[in-house]
């Protein structure tokens, strides 16, 4: 995982490559994980969408090489940090049958 990085347009551009996919954590400060997410198409674009809300000040990210790995990573962080701004468990793409990798999770079976 890379971070914490200040959550600004310039620092996103500096840290994340255009074609990177993966998972990310957003924080409102004090290194608290307030939101986790992923992008299977463009991590950079997704982060910039969040930037428009103006409520987060730091982020972390990790790149992966497949959409499934991005989902797994998001699930692991979701369970590890219980981020308050995530209302729902990480979603699977329509038509997929992916299972959460975290044992005991209702979405793991
Ligand atoms: Zn789960």
C-alpha cells in the first residue's frame, strides 16, 4: 500500500498512473480510514471524482493487475478498517459470482 498521500489533484497526478487499477482508502485526517473503494478501469479518475466532494484529505492506494484482485483488496480493507463512510459491502460486477475472500463474511459463501 502506498500512502498516506495528501488528497489533492496534483498529488493524485504525481502518484497514480493513468492506467492503474486497484483499491484505495480515503481519510478525513489523522490516518483514519473513512472510506475504501476500488476502480477496475481508472484509479486516477475514480479518485478525482471523490476529490470533487472535498471531504477527504489523505489517501492510500495499491495497484493490482485484475478486476478480481481489486475486489479482493477492497474487501480485505473493508473488513479490516470498517470504514464509516461505506454504507454497503463492496459490490461485485453485474453478472459475476465473485465471493468475498474474508472468512465469516456473509458474502464469502
Ligand atoms: Zn466480505
